[in-house]
C-alpha cells in the first residue's frame, strides 16, 4: 500500500508535561490563544536537520502549531520548507492544548480551529491542506462537528490501539464513526499488535522495536494525497531529528 508521511512541529514546551494538559502540565494554560512563542534552539537545530532530509524529495505534510509563526527564526525555516515542491502544510492546533483532556468546550475549540486555519493557510498558500491532527492525540467525538464546521476535510488523530482508548472517551471506533459521519476522512496512524507505531512510539521501548520493523518492512511508495486513496499513515516529530546527535532519520527503507 502507499504511505503518507507527516511530521508534527511540537517544541519542548508543547509536551503535555509542560503545557496543554489540565493535570499533567507544570504551566497553566488559561486560554487557548497563547502568544509570544519562541522556538527552542533544539527545535531550530532539529528543523535544520529535517530540511536536509526533505531535500531528497519525499512528499511530506507538516502539521504546524499556529503559534509557532510568532517566532521569526522558526518561520524562516518553515519558509524554506514552503519553497520545496514536496511539502504541504496542515494544522496541529494553535498552542497544542490537549482538548479532550479538558471539559468539552465546542465554542473555544471552534474559535481555535478557525484562527489556526486562517493563520496557517495564509502562511502556506497553495501548499495548505485542510487537515488536522489533535495535539497529544486527544480527540473525542464532540470535536468532529467543529472540525467539519471549520472546513477540515481530513483528520489524522486516531491511533487505533488499546493504549489510547482512555483519551478517546473509552472507544476510538466511536470517535472514528463521529468523524466520518461529519463528512471528514479519518486516516488513523499505523499500529502494530503491541500498540502505536508512530510519534513517541518511535523512541519508546518496546514500542520502538516493533514500530521500526513495521516502517521498514517494505518499501512503501509515497503519496502526498491521503484524501483520494487509502494510505498507511506514518508520522514523526521534528524534534526526533535532534536524536543521535542530529543523525536521526525516519526509519523508512533506504530508498526514502
Ligand atoms: Zn503534538
């Protein structure tokens, strides 16, 4: 099957242990519309490594956190990526609030989606895609309506494994149903028998062992169009490129 690659642009402060989660975060997040973001040096360096990787031409979608466009050094790097023919841009929220970890709030979620959509689409122009990935994987059924209302056509937040059911009101299949009933295409991430095979699972043992094997198993042809065909959805984080002294690469077979 064809694979669709994407990265999330999370910085260190976007880790739920730092910000965005009602119980797990050390910093308060009274409002979704955070301001004055400045990228960490680690993210800037990792983005430089990612740019080098992207220059070999594989199609890749960048799920951007809208507040990051506050930072000139980070935006400059996004502009380099935007100038490449193989990149597209999509939405990973405004400030990485883990929406379904908080009480249901349709109004604020809708406002956040509209502001993020407008900011990222204005930045990325014809490279914009109305696609969404929920911060921290926190998606729930009530989020489907606002997503459709804000014009999003594809969601890639669901990780169909027993490890994340608790984030999704207890049942990811119900969430998937709500999303699809709202007319949005769901592209769940790759899993293995053990659990998630994308994102943090790429560096978390024992998931990482099986995740790398699943990514590497065959040479997937790649696509930039996950809308009109079934795809294997593979994603990682920009910050992963800071691993192994900057030598980390997504564990695709050698040809990628
Ligand atoms: Zn994220």
